């Protein structure tokens, strides 16, 4: 799976983490590993222009998703032979998301993870225009985010344990190449 990210927003963010959230959501949704996705972070002005041009709504927004027409084979887990497909573009606006993060009581990065998963689901055909659609999409989004956060926490725990183990082995003199020869 190829995920490209371009930060044109002027806001410093952990781009690797945003890609990880997108990859996790795509894996969870069983999207073909040959699929391609683009994530672009933009300024308020750019997002406002996109929002007005494509949604006919004034002002900026937090996330927009632009699916490609050729994604049907890539999005369905029960589709035939997988082929490379461009899923589309997710456009995020960190400056807009910052206020939402503050209101929600979490970090900007947590908000960008949420918006990334939201964008992935839109690319895969989910919507929230009707109450039933909203329940389905937001429920799925919540589960994917919770699983992603748990996976990140577990990876950090393993890394911390590995560091502690390496320190202990080093203190005991068991960390060098000479030990492998014994």
C-alpha cells in the first residue's frame, strides 16, 4: 500500500503518525495492499477554496475526501484479483483541526488521526448524511481509532521494555558480540 503525504499547511505535525493511522484504517477495512492514497495538509485559505469550490459551502473545514472513480476493486474485500488503484486524496487542515482538538480536549495529532480515519471511510464510500449512515460511519470510525490507539500504546510499551532489557543486559555485560561466540 502506497500512502503519500504532503504537508503544505505550515503547521508542524508528525506526518509518519498520520500515514500510520491511514494505513491502519485501510488494513482494518481490508483494502487491497496494492492501493494508493494521497494525504495533503493545507492552509485555511486553500481549504476554504476547496470547500467552496467542491461543496458549495463557505469557509474552511477540517477534512475533505476526493475519491477516484477507479477505486471499486480496491475498496471491496470480496473483489476479485487485486489490482493497483488510486483510492483518492484526503485533504486535512491542521489550523482548522487545532480548534476542534482543543474543544474535544485532545491533541492536534489525535484530531488529525480522527480526521484521517474519517477521510479514509469517505473514500471507501461511507457517508453521514442520514442518521443511520452517521451511526454506522461514526461507530466504525470510533472502533478503528480505539484499535489504532491501542496498537500505538502497545508498540510504545514494547519499545520501552526493549530499551529496559537492553540496559539490563548491558549492565550485566551480556550485550556485546563476544557473548555470541560463547
